[in-house]
C-alpha cells in the first residue's frame, strides 16, 4: 500500500516539474547581428567611434552623428540613416545595400569598394567623397550632390540620377549603363572610357565634360548641353541627340553612325574623322 502511494507521489511531482519547465521562456538563440535588427539608435552620438566590422543591419540611426567614425567592413544593410552625419567617416568595403540615406551627409567620406546597391540616397551630400570601385547599381541618387566625387571604376548601372549634381566628378571607366540622369548636371565631369549605354540623359548639362572614348551607344541625349565637350573617339552609335548643343565640341573620330541629330547645333565643332556626321552647320 505504501509503495503504491509513493509511486503516485512521484508521478504527481514529475507532472509539476514538467509544467514548470514548459512555463520558462525560451532563450533567444538568434545571432547578435540578427537580434540587433530592431535596435533604435536615433540621434546616437558616435562621432569618431571605432565601429569597424560591426553589425547594424536594419538599425534605426536617423539623425545619428557618425562624423569621422570608422565603419570599415561594417554591415549597415537595410539600416535607416536619414539625416545621419557621416562626414569624413570611413566606410571602406562596408555593406550599405538597401540602406535609407535620405539627406544624409557623406561629404569627404571614404566609400572605397563599398556596396551601396539599391540604397536610397535622395538629397544626400556625397561631395568630395571617395567611392572608387564601389557599387551603386540600382541606387536612388535623385537630387544628390555628387560634385567632385571620386568614383573611378564605380558601378552606377541602372541608378536614378535625376537632377543630381555631378560637376567635376571623376567617373573614368565608370559603369553608367541604363542610368536615368534627366536634367542632371555634370559640368566638366570626367567620364572618359565610361560606359553610358542606353542611358536616359535628356536635358543633362555636360558642358566642358570629358567623354573621350566613352560608350554612349543608344543613349538618349535629347536637348543635352554638350558645349565644348570632348567626344573624341566616343561611341554614339544610334544615340538620340535631337536638339543637343554640340557647339565647340571635339567630335573628331567619334562614331555617330545611325545617330539622330535633328535640330542639333554643331557650330565650330571639330568633326575631323567623325563617322556618320554629315554636317557641322549650326541649325
């Protein structure tokens, strides 16, 4: 009899222990970089901080001060960084893909080899920044200040550069294929050997720019300002230059085969050796 009661006691006690165990909260086994995704760091004061290789994916850093901070190799994918101050920060090889950088200040920032693919930089300031070898493919750079940007060999393929300021930018060998740069300003920018294939450049200001050996095949340059632009050896095959201003441009040995030049102005343009260019008359 005593043995039966004892067995019953052990069974009841085991049930209580199991219930207690099931009531305990489960531990969060997520890796740190995932667990931080909802972390709020709005207005954080991190000027000059060493954040090399840190994970801030999806973090809200709106209005934060990261001036001069070291974010080399940091993961900022999908982060919200509107109005953030990144002036003079180091972002070498950082992951900024899909990041919101509305009106952010990236003046004098080092973005060498950074991944900025599909990010939104509407109204941001990247003047005098270094972005050699970086990837801005598919990024929104509308009304962005890119003046004096060093972006040699950088990819902007498919990016939105409407009304962006690219004055004096260094874009040698850059990939600007399929970009939308309507009404952008690229005054005296260096786009030598750049790929600008099938780009929407309607109304762009390329006054004094260097487009030597640039690939502009099938680009839409309607009403574009190419005054005193260097187009020597450029490929403008099937490009639409309707109403474009090519006065004083250097078009020598450029390829205009099948290009549309209706109402284009070519007064005092240099056309020696140009292919497919039949008139140098200012009409």
